C-alpha cells in the first residue's frame, strides 16, 4: 500500500502528522534550496511530529505549528514545502 502524503500548508487547525519530506517550492522570495535549508534548520526534519495549533484571522494565514516540543509560525506557502503523513487519534496516543 502506498503511503499518502499531504502538504502541511494545506492542513487545517487540529491536523496532526509526522514530517516525511521537505521539498520547498519556489515562492518568489527565496530560491527553493534556501527555503528548504531554512525549514530544516527550524526543525522540519523527517520524523518530527507536527500539529497545526492556530490559523491566522484572514485567509487562515499564517499558521502556528507545534513542532515536536516547540512552536513555530510560518506562512502557508512556505509550509506547502513540508510533506507530512497524517496521524489518526489512535496513533497519536501511542
């Protein structure tokens, strides 16, 4: 069975998952390699647990993410470079 991945930037409040890959798209501000480096430095590494805690008032942007044991805020367009495997409520308890 193929693993289903989704973009963190497409998630909604309450979404939980595990980072599977970082593939930053070109967003106009930075080259993809630089954006990917910044995401990795923030802690968006393979296996890190993520949960979307809050969404901005207008357009649900930016988002506040619980990343393992810290909190990070980022724009959705940047978060779209973080591919995650969603977790069910049962998996989160383990």
